[in-house]
């Protein structure tokens, strides 16, 4: 295990509107578990799903290089990779498995037997994903990276069934007191000028999604630049680009580099 990664994530003054559903206000699995007696039968689906997300996020928190990451950040990672699987979308076999798992979970929660319980976790995973279609994917704790201190995180998910990896990015938008899962690859429909410029300088360029990028903030002393994030998809001595965004929706190409050549600025000067 690589233990030399340190993430400094200080307590933010921002009040996050985290969570979804009836139990979204809970960010601690034990506190949520202790509310079991007040849970109505029709709310079990939201209840056990929330408990699953919290437990998985708390497991990530036990890794040394993630100990300073705010719980809500890890929680959002887990939610993104393992979305809720509503009962109404399950086939008959899935519904049967969920019902059986629920009977077992009810006994454990009723008796407050939810600490370090492997059987409970097995039933919990069966409950949230009885078809084993979604939750073969997990967050890889060794691949969670703080790309911009306190503001921008990257994390990799691994599908245990297919071996496929996918990168996700979480942005702390301080202006709006919010956080978002965002894409670092410009949407072609909304960024026509970006792709026109890219085609002009590097017509054969293709984004490599498997690599996590290098990300840096703009110059603090420059009010017109300080809110931008500069993204370099990968640092290799091949065709490469750097581009910027302040909202992860609109992107501007700033520099390009052809194989074996130096970087050149391509951003049009402001009038």
C-alpha cells in the first residue's frame, strides 16, 4: 500500500446540502443504525441503501492517506459508483433475493448487531444489488487523489467483474457552496470552438480517459485568471494539450504541444 500520499482537506466553512432521500441527513452509519425502530416498512429501501453508502465511505476513511478527507467527499464517491437500485426495476428473482436479505437485516438491526458483522454485510450487499449488476464496481482507495488542494479530487472505480476502470472527478464549487461530480473532457456539442481549435492544431488528438490529469489553479493575483482550472490530460512527450475552465462546462484550449516540440500558446488574447 502506498502510504506516502497525504491529503490535506481542512474543515470547510461551507454548509453542504449533501444526501438524497429520506435518510440523506445522516453521515454516520452508527447513528443511522440506531434509528432503525422508527423506520417504516415502506422506507426500508432508502434506509438500507443509505446505510450501505455510509459503511463503504467509512471503510475508505480507514486508509491512512484518506484520513483527512471530509466524510461527505468519500460518501459522494461511493454514491456515484454505486447508484440506488430501486425494487420496481428488479426482476422477480432480484425481488425475491431482496426480500430474503431484508428479513435477515431486520433481525440484525432490531438486535443492534451491526458492528463488524460479515453476515450482515453479505445480506446488505445482496439487498442493495441482488442482481449483482451495479455493485461489482468499487472505489479504489489507492487511486483517490487530491488534484487541487481542498477543491478538486479524482478517483478511480474498478469493476470487479470485467476489470474495467473509470475515473470520476469531484469539484468543490466554493462560489455556490456546492460540490459536483464533473467531467474533465469537454462536451463536443457545447464546446464547438474548443474542438475547432484542437482540430486546427492537433487533428489526430484523442483524449485518454484512463489517465488522471494534472490540474492547477490560475494565478491568484490575476482576478481574470484566479478562478480557472488548467487541465493537462497526461504528462508525456507526445501530442498533448492544456485547457482551462472555471465551471467544468465551458472549456478553452490554452496550449498545445506536438511530439518532440515545445509548448505553444494558442489562446486568443483578450480584447
